[in-house]
């Protein structure tokens, strides 16, 4: 399972000209589910997301986690994170999980974060979405549950 996590001052996702999810301070998370991923992968990434200390403390050092700053998460499913661009010019998506499995693990990831007391907004799974964000910092992190990065 892969995630691109961006610290944002605001983010939203729109489908058919309707805002379906929006947050202010927090994380925009783009989440891709890979063949073979399980709830263990989703738990690992959710726990990492919750525990990342990338928000400024009183000394302006990245030392606080999302709960400590009252932040929220906007989670957007994005299978293209599994695109393999090593050959040719067109990405191959053979490593992306079956949509139904991906949906279940995406929802599990979101629920795990909610269980920790953090509000989670979402896009619409498999929809054509427009994502808007203001990346604060900018801070952008890449996570992989199989620890390849």
C-alpha cells in the first residue's frame, strides 16, 4: 500500500462540480492499494499517518502530530500510485489491487484513523475527482507499507 501525504492548510475534492470532502489544517492523503495488500498494510499506513510529527511546535520545529494540532485527513483513493513507468511511455497498472479489494482496504485505512479520534473526509472511490490543496511548507512524504522507500 502506498501513500502520498501532504501537509495542507486546506484541501478539498470535487466530483461533478460538488465538493464531496474538504478540510482545513491536516493531511491530504493519496492512497494506492497494491495486489497482495491486507488490513495489516492499511493499519501500518494509518498508524504512520497518525503518528507523523510534521506540524510546527512553539519553537517552529516539526514536532507535533495531527491530533496535537487538531488536524483532519482528506483521504483520496488513487490507483495510479501503483503505475509502473519503467518500460515504455504508458504506465502499467498490473500491480494495482482489484477495485473491490482496494475499496475495502481504503475504507479500513480511513476507519482506523477515525477510531483514533481524527476526522476523515474522503473523495468518492473510483470517481473522476478534482483535488485542490494548499500544501503547507511544502511538506510531502511518501509511505509504502512494504517499506521499499
